[in-house]
C-alpha cells in the first residue's frame, strides 16, 4: 500500500542484474571476439584422455592447465618441469593455486593451476580444463562455467565424462565456438574380483593397494598389514604435502615399498603400478574391518 522509493527500486534492479546468470558468457567480451576451438576428450579412467590434452599443451607456446585439486595442479606442474609429458621434453611451468604460488620463471608461457585460478584475462594458445563434468557441481560448478565460457584460448581442451558432451556442445553453439568430441577407451582392463579379502589382511601380497576413507584408518591398516605380513607399506592421502605423497608413490612404484594404503585421493594425479585394488568398506568407518 506504500510506494517503494526510487532509490530502493534502483538497488533492487542492480541486485537482480547481478544475480541474473542466464547470459553469463556476456561477462567475457574478449573471449566472445574469437571463435575458439573446443576439443572435448571423454572416456573412463586410464583411457589417455588427459594425457592427449597435456601433449597438446606441451606443444603450445603459451597455455594453462586447470584441475579441481591442488594435488592435480602440482602433479601436472611437476611433470612439465621434469619433462614427463609425452616426448615433448622439459617445459618450465609455474604453479598457481589458492594456497601457494611457485613462479619458476615469470616469462614462461605455461601455468598449472586450480580451476578457480585459471588466467581468464590472458590470451593463450592452448588451455586444458580437467574433470569438466564438475561444471554441474552445486558448490564449484561456477568456476568450471567461467573457465569454459571465459577462457581466451585459441584451442580449449576439456577432459571428463561422456555425460557432459551434450552440455558442452550446447554451450559451444550458444557462443559460436567450434566443438570437436574425441572419445577414448580404457587402455587396460578393469575386472571385479570374484572374492574379497574377507577381512584377512594376511592375504595381501606385494603390489596390492588398499583404499580406505579416513586418515586414522590408513595408519591403522598400515600397522596391521605390516604386523600380519611383514611387508613394507607406503601411505598416500589428500592431506599429505604433494611432495611427500609423490615420494611415497614413487617409492612404491620402484619397489621401495611392497603395499600401498591410501585414500581415494590416489585417483587424482598419481600414476601407480598396482594390480589388485581392495576397498575396506563402502562407507567410511573408524576402525579396520
């Protein structure tokens, strides 16, 4: 029954404009001035999709890799600086995450980062955005959306699951970009074992990996396996510093340890020479089963 003051109406309209994300791509006019090439690499784990994208990045003069975790960004950073991306040789690469920055050379053309830190203001030859299916994540999906529609890259590689193909194609059509889909298959078979360990840790053998879901469980299983088998056990979990985690994985791969006990973080940025992988439970518990 009372008229709303003009100043209040103006503020409400401003808030409505800020909250309106229907045309989010209009917030990146520089990216809209170029017709980019989106290359979507989709397939299961261990299919080579991310490797193919990283090789394209290694061949570029300028570019950036963006992943969901600091651990992944650190892994790619290390692989570039150690010359472990295909046969492309060593490339100096900087690391930028929300927690740390490692600027080895301010003039280098390559950067590895978490997706929130993707350099949207820089024109790049090649960009790589990993785990693209997280564009639908309720908490962090906006970071993937901004990277996809705002990256000022001539060539943008997106790596992830088949489920995201339709969405990316619709985004590309909306902004006028070219979209190429490349599908991959597993490089090695994945077979479910006919029988579990049935809680008998003495049945664990050299080369096995045991996955559990809390740090306390990891160290409890480490002690139990060493006591029952005499095998040397390495550990890996997300809370470990990246250097320590990579050292534990390297020592396991090279035979310095016999067994690996880890969290599901090993699925992000570690290459492991394991044969059987056993899970301790379907849900996290506090004690070994």
